[in-house]
C-alpha cells in the first residue's frame, strides 16, 4: 500500500471517528457515574493494605518477561549512572506538598515495561508502575483523554487539583502546561481502569492511581534527581504471560518497509497449555469462559465505541498456582490511533484471533 493511501485512509477514519464520538453514550454517561467515587473504594485499600503486610514472592514466581526487560546500551548506561532509588506518593496537605508511602525500588527489582510504564517489584506483594514521559501527541491521548480534559474534576480529586495549583504557582507557562498534562494523564489512567473494571470486575486486579515523585541517585553525591510522574500500585501477580504458553511463533512483519522500522513484529502463536502440567478440566473451562467474556467486551468496545482494548499476549497473565486469567494493563486506544495503517481494518480482531487459538489449544469440546 502506498504511503499516500495510508495517509488518506487514516485521515478519513479520524473524520469518521469524530462523528462517532459525538454519539458516544454508554461509557461516559450511564455506566460510569462518578469516576472519583469508584477509585476510592474501600476494597482496593483493604486488599492493598493486606498485600503490604505480605512479603513479595521469589523472582521466579513472578511473570518476568526478559524481552521486556531488555534496553538499549544508552539506556543501560543511563541506568548505571543515575540508578533509580525510591518513590513517594505526593499529595497536598497542610497548605503545601506532602510526601508519604515510601517505596524502595532498584534496577534489580525492575520487572519489565510496555510502551507506557516501568514496572518494579516492591519488597512486599505489590508492584509499582511509573509512567514513562509521553507527549500530548501520543496515541494514548485520544477521545478519552479529551473527556478528561473537558471535565478534570470527574477524574482528579480536589486535593490533586490543589496540588497542581500549588506546584504550578511559580512555573512558567510551558512548564505549567506540561505539569497539567501529567495530571490529566493520571485522570486518563483511572478512566481506563474504571471502564474495564465496570465491565469485567472479577478479572481486574486492585490498582491505586496517584501522583508520585520518582528519585534517581546522582553520581558521587548523596543527592537525588526527582521527577513527578503519574504512578500506580497494584497487587503483584505470580504466573505466566499468555505468550509463555505458546510453543512456536511465526514472525509477521508489516509489508511496508517504512512501517517495518516503527512497528514491532507480531507473532503467530500455537499454544500448549499442557506444558504447565496437568490442569483440571473445570479450571480450563473457567479460563475459557473468562477469555470469552474478555473477547465479548473487546468486541463491544470496538463496535459500539471504536475503542481498542490493548489485549496482546504480554498484557494477559494466567496466575499460577490458581490458573486464573487476570488483567493488569487497562490501556484503551481510539481505533484510528491504534491502527498503524498496516491494512488491518479491525485491530481488535488480531488480538481476538490469538486468544481464540489459545482456547482451542485446551482441547475442550
Ligand atoms: N501486577 C503485576 N504483577 C507482576 N508483573 C506485572 C504486573 N503488572 C505488570 N507486570 C509486568 O510488567 C510488564 C509491563 O506492565 P504493563 O502494565 O503492561 O505496562 P505498559 O502499560 O507499559 O504496557 C507486564 O508485561 C508484566 O510483565
Ligand atoms: Mg502492557
């Protein structure tokens, strides 16, 4: 496909998506009345409190994907010179900024990353996810981001908005805008979480989103570099990524040479759940039902809202020893922004096909 064709097609889809968005109703109006209420739920606090009192499991039980931990040599060098040290939650109290919830992290406890977060194991049974810096032009910032921008008070607490006002007081305009963008991003992460949780409550793991301060050590001193970032803490999962159940993967690369440079290759999987020992039929049936529910939700989101839930094989984990499907990455993209223009008209179908193959490998029926 010629580059100009791709451009024209994407442009047409953006125009269409704009019309569709004006008609959106089930996400923003009815199903999710108050985002602020749903993220301050008691059960999240209770579960996380309990996790805080439990020591983290050993590293070989955690779903570490060594490919996701690989970095370029420039990155590795940077991490050696300025190693991460710890993070705090930052909020607004007593008329000023207030740091609490000390969380020690290091390069050794780095579990992995996707496109948007660095994930570290904490010493207790939780992980911390520190957002990577992105620009407002990032594909993540689509129509849902615009919802947050329009009504930030639905997604951020009063205290968070007060924190922004306090921190931004002495800043120049561009700095101020970038800080506000980070707060909107925090709201966006919550929004994604609530959408998935409302629809698949039992598959979602408890997650708390907050504004945090990440510290790196400065070489030859006891000082630190600090950076404000949206963060979240989550229960630590023990288990395997869906792709680890896969036997062999055939590499599929986009045909367009230019796109090959930007888009990572995808893999076609053949699954074999048998490689993890004998699993009871009842357990397999339950995983199958959960996966089918996930597929139905993904299809509905794509069809009714033109939104794509990012359910590729690195974002799905089967826990061990329980063998349960769990969702821990809730990113949702506008269809026209998720598509790389690779001739794939329904990107959600690609993900669903892989999951269907996985279900087939159970040998039920
Ligand atoms: N709760 C968790 N427990 C254990 N490992 C996790 C957890 N959440 C994420 N990870 C690991 O970190 C990787 C990246 O996390 P993810 O939330 O998908 O980040 P991103 O939004 O950047 O894709 C995952 O593929 C997984 O290997
Ligand atoms: Mg991910």
